[in-house]
C-alpha cells in the first residue's frame, strides 16, 4: 500500500505551500495556535476551485478548549459539517464526555451528518481515559481513521501505544500518527508503528507550512 502524508494547514499560505510541495491531502483548519477550529466556507470554496485534485479533510471544531460539548455546540458542528460537504473530501471531528470517554451519541450524529464522506476522529482521542475501549467505540461508529499522538505530547514518544493500536485495529480503521511530526522523525514513526498514513504541519513553529519540508517527507516515506 502507498503511504500517505496529510498536511495540517491552518491558513491559506500553508495550503499553497502544501500543494507546491506535492501533498495530495490536507487537513484544513484555522487558529492552529488554539489547537485548530473550523475554517470558513470561503476558504474551502477557494481551495476547491484552485486545487480541484487536492483532498481536503475539514476540521469541525466550534471553539478552542476541551472536547466536551453541550447541545448547542453539537448542533452548530452538525450544521458546519453539512455546510462543508460540497467543498471537502472528508470530515475531522470528535467529542468526549466529562468523564473522559467517547461521546458515542454525539459521534454517531457527526458521522451520520458526514454522509458518505470519510470521518476522522481527531486528537480528542489523546484525552480519552481508555484508548483501547475508545478505539472499539470509534470503529463501531463508522469512522475511517483516528488521528493520535499515542497519548503522548508527540507521536514519536507515543510510538509504543500507536503500535498497539495498529495491532488492535487489525485493518478495521486507519491509525494516523500526528503531533510533533517533522522531517527528522516521520519515517521513523511510520517504520516503528506500521502506520501507512502520517500527519504534520511542517511549519517549524512559523505557523506556515514549508513546501520543501513537505517534498522531503514525501520522498522519505515513499522509499
């Protein structure tokens, strides 16, 4: 199977750089300094028009902070999902309960609202208290992948759990490492976890993705 790089883009400059670097897929959001929130419809439309072949995974997150949402938060995100569908290739979202479990009911509504677009459960997974149980619940909800750092500050530190999650998933869902992924460790993370997809912004703290870094990582993971 071909290994896939997903570039996390928090602004238009990063989208352009990701495309110039050869990325085939991006996660689109804004306000990465806050952990990322839902981008505007205008951004989605422009990117779809300028880069029709680029696969766009849209982050749906109504606010910064935790991933415990009230009814109003959930209803707003469901509407954002529906409004995004004409311009994206997949949805990135998720929700937890106050106890640190997967909010199964909210997740089912989010996956249903996404229609036939693949659904990625985002790094709220890294705040759940029982990752093995959470994995099974996310699979049961019909999600396509999980974005996770393996319950560590970075995916490199989370390699042991990431490897276990890949084994537990057994091909039923994609485990995609993300968090602290750089040009120096992307191949290492893939090799030591057995993952076929990886996620990073490649902005080196600047807030803007570097096209050369994207190009380099693509060359290393394809070796």
